[in-house]
């Protein structure tokens, strides 16, 4: 069941929200071009309090054979309005061939949250391979199909040291209507007392203006 959730978070933000990071409202499974028989599919429908419903789908199509094989992966959103009409929106697509890195990467798609008024939905197309992981948040306005797709690395690159890899997760909408993002380095074998190259942290993303600000205390509303 969807529920409004008001959090007043101060110290220890990353650890307090780690459980929320791993629980999207719905997901479409995982798709890998290298294994076309074990593809993702369509996730469950989830409803907002405004009467809209959404479901995400990841669809992969492999054509031809041998070195000529070609894989097209599509990230698709299905939206059902208050009147029951269903519309389908393709929000992302990529093409891969067997000799490219993307052939073996895992592709997935999540619904993370609805806005407070239930008229916007936060989506996460995710591409992952080994320690590399790229999440590209998308905010979709359910009333007019307007969407904002935000590439996160360009917004953070000035703050990331050389040879430091950072992964991101979109969490929810804030009380201001922005998007709450977690960011953390991929380092896992640090010695005791050694700081990571990029601190585990939360950021508020103004997706309309493509600006971020570090969060130290936030009131965040709705899943």
C-alpha cells in the first residue's frame, strides 16, 4: 500500500536510508543481451493517491546471428489515467553488439516514488557491470507525459577525485518537490580509519534546473 511518509533526518543519513534504497515500489527485473532467454519483463502496477497508476517494463530484442547479432534494449513506462486509459512511453533505448561492453551488462528499471500530489513519478533506469553502475533518474509528469532525464555524473564530476568511482540511487521526492539522491564510492576494501574517496552522502536534486545541493537535514515526503 502506498503511504505518505514524513522523515526528519539529520545525522547518519546514509545509514538511516540504506534500507529504503533497496526497496523500490516496483521493478521490471533484469535484462542482459548476452543471455536473451533470461530477459526482464513488466513489473507490477503501482498506484498514486491521485488516481494514476504506473508500471515499468524492460524489453530486449536480439536480432540476426553470430558476430552480426544486434541487441536493442528499451525502458518503457505504462501509465494508466483516472479514466482507465493506458498510454505507453519509451523513456530510454540503447543498442549493443557482441564486441561491445554493453553486451554483458545488466539493465534494469525501477519505480522509486510518487510525488506528494501523486501526479509525478520517479523512475530509475539502471545499467550495471561489475563495480560499474549508472543510474539515470527520470521524473515523469503523469498529467502531460512531460519528462526530465538527469545525467548525474556531469553534476558531480567536479567533486569526484581522479580514479574514484561513485554510484547513485534515486530515493524519493523531497518536501520541496525535488529528488533525493544518495551517492557513495564503490570502495569496499578500505582499511579501518581510511576515508572513502567520496563520502557516502545525500543530495537534493533540482531536476528542472539540473542543480544539486548537499543534504545535512531534510524533510522528505512520500513514496
